[in-house]
C-alpha cells in the first residue's frame, strides 16, 4: 500500500505493508475501536472487506482506491 501526497512544495510517499494493513488482526482491532467510539458495524464486516481487498489485489495487481485533487493544487492517491 502506498499513500502519495503532492503539492507545489512537497512530494510525500508513505509506503505501508499491504499485508499488515489488511490483516484480520488489524480489522478486528479497528472494529473494536470503532464500536468504542459509537460507530455501529456488523460483526466481521471489516474482516470481510480486508479479505476482499487482498483477494482482488492478488487477482488484479495494484490499484488506486482513492485519488483526490484539491482546489489548492494538492493531489492525494492511495494505492493498494
């Protein structure tokens, strides 16, 4: 996974290990934190989402899940 942020002054790239970000342990932890903060999620939904993203990436290779251009000229991409 890679987060890319570009603007007039800075070009930032933050690499993250995809296996760690979309692991079942991180999904479980994220669900618990979300519930503690009042977000209602069905049981196991983030695990299912993580599995779907991992399976899709294995079959199709890298893909962009977010691409945003701001009015200030900043460009943000998140690649998996």
